[in-house]
């Protein structure tokens, strides 16, 4: 089967991270995947201590598999380790968010451009279906408490993967997914702010892709990433009591109006 077909044959196929080439034993892998998901979704908050015995009990595995899982997460910078504190969820910061956003913006240009140039009918179908499913799914389980909907989060990730799935490079797809997961930690921070629905942004990106309007698709995708950054910055600076940091300017309107 040609490489391009392998990349695009399944809408829901999970793209494996390169670090997974040497799989952990089953118990350690199960703990790793559950803990990684909890870190990404903010269930385990930034800077929270991860005591080995407590985590082994929480994720129902032995101490050794849990240590392997934590070491794996530390290698991915999802977990930090120090001799004094032991393991802890990696911190978040304004500086890291800006750096992460810049990386995503730069990578989006390559991934979107190549997908538009290489995308076939199967790719078009994937992005249309992904956008439709996402638009029909509520963002929150409880709007008042800002309780995020895990299904929405899953479909949101699948949507963004579908956009770049025709780029022709497994490494680019993998990097896009990894950066998306890291940005998801900041999106969870911004749950205290309820933006106006952003599904119109998703729709606009899809329309540009289907119309093969390369520059429009790149611009809209980059603005979408920047708008997420803006919302997270607002939440983080408000929590610190310092007011709204306008260091990443020009995207507040994109977050609200698109």
C-alpha cells in the first residue's frame, strides 16, 4: 500500500508518537496513557505532586510500572522530577505558552500547505465528517461549572489531526498532535472564560481547505491557534491578578467573532 494511502486510510486511526517505538510493559503503558490523559485534560493540575505510592493506588498498578510510566512522562516533559520534590506535573507559564503557540503556528503553515496540495477525496471526506461530529457535540457537560466534555476533547483532537492528515509526513502529523496535547493543558486553564462558540472558525478552515485556498487556510488555522493562546493568557493573568496581558495582540477579536 502506498505511503500516502497508509497515512489517510482511517479517519480515527491513532497516530503513534515516535517515543512509543519501544512499548512499555502492559501495566506501565496503561498507567502512562491514563496519567498522560489526566495531565493533558487538567485532572492532574500543573505543579501537583505525584507521589509514587499514591499514583500507583490511583491508577491501580504496582510501584514499578508506575515508576516506568512517570519516567516516560518525564522524558516527554509532561512530568518534572527533582531530587527534593520527586515527581510533579510539569508547570505551565506564559513564556511556555507563547513559545508553544509560535511552534504550532510555524508547523501549521507546512502541515496545512502540504495537505491542501496532496489531499484527495478521502481527506476531504475526513475533514468534513470530523467537523460535523465536532459541531454537534457540546463543549461542556455543565456550562455553569465549565465542566469539559471528554467526548468534545476527543473529537476536537481528531478534527485537527484530520486537517493535516494528508501532509504526507508521519513525523509532521505526530508533532502536530503532540503540540496540540500540550496546548490542551492551557485550554483547560481557560475554562473559566466561556468564549463565544468557535465552531465558525472550524467551519471557515474547512471551507478554505475544500476550496483549495491555501493561503486562506493557513491564515485561518494560525489565527485559530493564536486565539486559543489569547484566551489562555487572559485566564492565566487574571488568576495572577495582573490584568490581561496583551503580549499576543490582535487575536482577541478572532477568539470572539469568528
